[in-house]
C-alpha cells in the first residue's frame, strides 16, 4: 500500500464513518478498486481509532460530564441530587446496555465479515438507504405525538437494547454503523438530537473493543502495509472525520438524513452491476 492509497482510504473512512453511508463498505469498495486484497482488518480498525479521537474531541464536554457522573456513583450519595446527574446515570446505563448488546451481535456478524462479497457490500448500501428513509418517517410520526419526550431525554433500557442491536448490525460492511444506530434510535422514539449524540458516543466502547480483538495482528500491519501509509491514513481520517461529524450533527438537527439515500441507492445499484 502506498502513502497516497493510505490517505485516500483515510479520507473515505473519516467522511463515511460519520455520514450514514458505511465507512467499512466504502473501504471495501476502494480496496477492491485499488487491488488491495490482503489488507489486514486491523488497518481498518486503526482508521476507526483515528475517527474515535474526532468523536472524543467533538463531544469532549459531554463525555467529561458523563465521566464525572459515573465517578459520583461510587461516592456517598448526597441529598437533593440534581436531575442532570440522574439523567446522566440513565445515559450511562443505556451506553453500557447498548454496548453489551452490540458486543453479542458483533460476535455473530464477525463470522460474516471476512468472507463477504463485494456484491453483498453494495446490497448493504441499499439496505442502509431504506433504513434512513423509514427512520425519517418514524421520527416525524413520534415528534408529532403529544407525549413526545424532550430532546435531551436519554434512551431508556428498551431503547438501549434496540440501539445496541442496530449498532451490531451496522458492523457489516455496506451497512452504516452511524446510519443504522441513528435509525434504530429514531425507530424507538429517541429525539433527533439525542439519536445523533448517543450514536457517536456509544461507538467509543465498540471501536475500542474491536481494536483489542484485532490487536494480535499489529505485526502483520507493520510488515504488510508499513508505518507511513498507516500514519497518513489515520491523519486523514481524523481531520476529515471531525469535519464530517460537525456537518452531520447540523443535518441531524434539521432531519435531513434521508437525503443520503439519493447517494446510496445509485451507488449500490451501480456496484451490483459493475463490480465483480
């Protein structure tokens, strides 16, 4: 792999990781077009770690607030606990539950990832588009209900279960992790604002877990790809990822996720026709 190819793959990862278009799917297509058939899965995980840094930087205030609330769990309970801390604890519980479900689902989907065909990846693009369209319709239905919850309300345990399952499905190449997780949140009645924020914060333990599982291949990445392409790809993924995340959060607040279906459907159809 050349440094140029590493940068292109990093840019694709950074943009597609946050935009609901499937970063793993785009990486698979790009590697197929470049003729890179022996790229270790850990290289993709390294790019995910770079975008993880973008998530931590973008949501640093929220993450710090959640960490402080988590630490307070182990401290003596004070009377008249602020409602914000109670909400944070509900948020943390939802993160832990969704992560556990994602981990269980990931064990099942991991057996499918290595042998998945490029045609299946392209079909995944179309599935992601359908999820975005249907979830947009579901969100409009929920938001119009008189009993709709405030935008800042964290997911409850039932919603966390569903979100974790959708994130697990999003580990399949062609199925967008962010798109499926946000869609799952909207299907359950979570507000647009909370769906976007929760989707990216819940990705943190999932990405760290994937890195730990693939860390045994560190030597393979160093010898098979080289340090320079990996470093260039990670730098490109971080910069493009932060910009894409900032833009996407604005789109989520406006409820425009279904627009990405106009890109994903033609992409999937063309891939099914021309890629072999």
